[in-house]
C-alpha cells in the first residue's frame, strides 16, 4: 500500500509547516486526487487516520476532491474524460489519447487553529 508512505510524507510536511507557523493543530486537510494518479481514495482515508496519530493533524478531517482523468485524442482532437491510461478515445473510438489531467495527488489546502 503505497498510500501509507505518500500520506506519511504529506503529514510530515503539514506538521513541519504548522509548527513553523505556530499553529496549535490542523483541523482539516483537503487533497486533490486524480483518477489516473494510481492512488486509492479509501486507502488514503485509512492511511491518513493511521499516520496522523500523535501529530498536529490527529483528529483532523480529510476531504478528498476526486478529479477525472482527461486527455486529448491525437486522431480527432477531442478533449475527453478517460477512465484509464491508454484508453481509446471515447469520442471517435480510435486513436491515442494523451493524458492531460487526472494525475494529481496533492494537498489543496489545510485549515488550522492558531495557538
């Protein structure tokens, strides 16, 4: 489960920023997770609860904004939503679709309580 190591890094960064800025605790974390990121949303939720223990983010809520996979068909030029890498173009049924979005896995923002 690579989600655990991803969230460990994110929590470490959040903790360092919160301590440096003098925040008392993190109340909410919002993540953007693309359909094509390779991360499982439910695994991220589970990992967040586990790795936030004994940090300033313990007890914080996790809000995940799921972003669709998007691409550009090299044959028909359509901007399309795709479910997986290497999908055929849903507009023309042909072609190579270049991924243009949905690979995101990042912290969008956090809500904190000041000390």
